[in-house]
């Protein structure tokens, strides 16, 4: 649901005023902008100046679920425009420009991550299945009457 159909506010960060706190909208696809905003809010809270509301403006690229077809309601041009603002790609280019990152480091990291995932899957698959009577543990504070 577009924000324009959810609220009369131009941006959700404006709602912070009603709660007596500062609100800030940042480009949610800009890792550094999000970092600065959250660090400032963290520092503000640690000083005892209360909470902050940070609106990270971004776009949901994927469907809501496997049964959702966003092509039925999504403008392809808008989707393609947001695709170009991918935060991972943007940050990668930033790091490359600063000579902090390169393709060799990325390939090594990808292999390390793949290995870690494979190891975690192997360990998880070696575990016995959970006991049936634990099915609802940590799901409900109190079991419902139906359970």
C-alpha cells in the first residue's frame, strides 16, 4: 500500500512531532546516510534526550510472499528506477571508488559466505527433528484454548 494512501503526512517522519520527538527521513538505500542518522539518534538517546523517529525511504523490490504477483499492481518503470538504487551495488561502487574494495576481495568473501552457509546447513541437517510437543514453544505466551 503506498504511503500516500496510508497517511496524510508528506513523510512518515513528520509524525514524530505528535510524539514529541525529532523525525528524520533519509534515503534508505544509502547505507552511509542510514548509518549517520542512526548514530545521531543513538547518541541523542544515550545523552538522555529521548527517542528519535527515522524513516528510511526505500522500495520493496520483491513480492510480499510466494503467492503475490507484484507485476499486477506495480509500475515496471518505477521498479526499474529503484533497482538502479540497490544499496549493496551503491555501497560496493563507493568502496571501490575509495579503493577499499575490489573484485578479488568480493570473490573471496562470496566463497567464505558460501562455505559458512554450507557448513551451517550441514550441521542443521544432522540435528534430529524437534519433538512434536515443542511445536508451539516460543510461539504463544499462553497456549490458546484450541491448542
